[in-house]
């Protein structure tokens, strides 16, 4: 069976400053290269409600206050497409997610564990590594930041992620998936990516990949799949996913303004998986994007 990778363009390395109509300037860091179609396919993990009619009903009956109903009411608009991903705050007062979760969106809304919604916008986007940093008006509304690991995770290390894998699920609470670091490099020997056995699904995109001290070692990015050479169908590789290493996030900090508001950070502490994940869960946020059809 021949493994393949989907062809898609990346952009040439540059930093672009562009002023959006409403929000502050955005830094876009990107690279362009042609990917060859002879390796494992990496498929971005992002949920499109148009492919799952159940999500419309779920969001429409979501329990949100009248003062905070921007995206629930908008489902009545047939010209609007919604997607769901996962995000988490860092001490600079920004929220990390995948670039593909928020790209081409007209509105971004973060939802915390209590169901509170807050409008967000991108201040920095790294298209090469599929990372986006989001800002909110009032950082006091954000949950505590997640601590970032200072060293790489080792091959075979236990890791887990917390996110919103199934946006159509009746529960609005984030769920946990566990596994190990299976490879220290990604597809095509990409040194900026881990391969893991953590099972992920649509909605996990942008979620934190964590070690057993509750430190973020990576950002969940993609599921792995292959194309059947006979039937031409795309088959998912079970318990196989990729995550960008946390260095892809920390290397972006030099592009942020120097004087940033610091928010409280959760402590680094080892313990049982249950205790560590319960501590992390309060800081994981749902990222809801809205795009208007042309």
C-alpha cells in the first residue's frame, strides 16, 4: 500500500504587517513550498458544520445568556459557516490555536469552561507551522495560562491533550485523550513536529499536547491518513496524530509587543493523570469561528 501526502501550498518565508478593518495589526509568518504526493497525508483537524447537520441543532439549543449569544443566534443565517477548534492561554495574555482553525474567518469567539464568550482576533499568524496567537479586549476574562515546557519531550514519553474533539457532542466540556510520543520528527523528517499515538478528532485542532507535569510540549495539529491505491479512498491511521513542538510557539514571542500584560499561570506539578488533567481542563477554551459565504 502506497502512502501519500495531500498537495497544498505553503508560502515563502516573510513577515507581513497588515491592518485589519477593526482589529490591531496582524503579523503573518509564512513559508511556501510544494509538497510531494508520495508520503502520508496530513489532514488538518477542523470541524465544518456544513458536513455535519447535527451541529446546527446543538449550537441552536446551547445554554448561553441573552447578553452572550453572538454565535448561537447567527445559526439562523444560512449564509454563515461555523467551525470549532481548541485554544489555550499563555502568560502574555494571548490564546494559542492552529492557524487553520481561524484562517478566513470573519469572527472568532472564545468560550471558557463556564460558558462565557469573548470576542477574539489574531495578532500573529505563523502559516508555516500552523500557529495563531489570538488577543481579547480584557485579559482578566481569560482563565489561567498553561505553563510551557522548557525542554523537548522524549520519544516514548506519556502525553495527553484536552480539547473539543466532537463539536456535535451533547457535552460542552472538554475531553481528554492520551498516548505517547511515537516519533521525534514529523512527516518528511520535519524536526518541528512530534508524531504521537494520541487519538484526535475534528475539534481537537489547536489543543495543547501536555506532559505529566501539566506543561505544554506541543500544539495538536493534524490526523494522519493514507490513500488506498485500489479504491482511491482516504483511510485514517488509527491512534496517529501530529503536533507542532512548543518551540514553534515560543519562537514567535519576539514578534509580540514588548510590554504585554501578564496573566496568572497554572503551577507545574506532577501527579496522577486525573489530577493533572483536571487542573489543566479549566484553562482549555473552545474556539468558534464564523465565516460568511460570498
